[in-house]
C-alpha cells in the first residue's frame, strides 16, 4: 500500500511539473484554457460545441477531446468550424498534462485565444490531474440528481465553475435547484454556479460572458508579459 501511494505521488508530481510548463506556455501565448469535467451524458460535448460555435466568430478557438475510444465527440465538435484534435486514452480514465503537451505539438496554431479541453467522461480520475488550465468547469445535469456534488466532492472542490446543465428539463425531472446549489455550497463555498441549457440557449450567455471576460484579461496579461500564478489549481 505504501509503495502504491508513493508511486501515485510521483506520477502526480511529474504531472504538476508538466502542467506548470503548460501554464507558462498558455500565459505567453495569451491562450485561455478551460478543462471540462463531467459524467458521461451530462451534456459536456453539446456545451463545448455551442461554445465553440459562438466564439469562433470572434476568436481563434480550438479543442482537444479526450475519450477512451472512438472519435465521435471530436467529429461533433469539428462541426463548429474550430480545429479539433482527438486524444484517445485507451485504458486511461483521464487526460494528463503530458497528453495535452503532446497533442499540441503539431496543432495548427500556437496562438489561440481559447482552448477547450473535453476530459474523459467521469468525475473521479480527471479531478486529480492539473492540465495547466485557467478554468476548471464541472458539469452535471438535472437528470443526474442533486447529490452529485456530495458523491464526487473532489471534482467540485477543485473546480472554478459549476454548470448545472439541461436546465430546460428541471421541472420534468423534478430536479430541486435549491438543493443542488446547497450541495455545491457545502462542498465548495462560493463556487460560481451557472444554470443553462446548451440546446435551448437558456443561461448560455452567462457562460459565454464569463469566457469572454477571461479571454480579454488573459490577452492583456500576455501583452504586459505578466507571469502566471503557478499555485493555482
């Protein structure tokens, strides 16, 4: 058991070093990066597709997609017109910083305004791995129930934004919005919460506005030559 723990700590330490290298790179290029975590079926791909569709009209945006098998999500995201690259993880249940770095080696352009990372679909393994992102967003849908934050506290505790998706189905599923918010607050007090539906566009503007604010701030920081904060999660 001790050996297992030491090995895991070494792997995470290596990942953190690589993630900090990525963070420095993204700071230099002025690229805002968000890392989306969710269970399968929460609406993560639809959200990223709509995000890219809207923002590629004004910004240089691209996406990296992590899946254990198939490139279905990458094909969907490519419909937005943004460059998309698939990362097939095989037996691995998450993306790590080395996978991100390798995927970016032959990417069309280093100077992006926005890079969306769609992580592998689960709320356990991905939560432990820093990818050098600016915004970690955890997505859970009204069809999953209000207790997701309590079941997977690390994913919510390390997130910068929580998105409650498929909000158009809340009444039909009997979803208790106040209880969901209370559970998020219990795990991560003060975490920003956005309720939205990517299909109906309800609430989507709040998410897009947040990204645009961060894109502008990241670009200004790059122009000033500000150093990134390597202590952020």
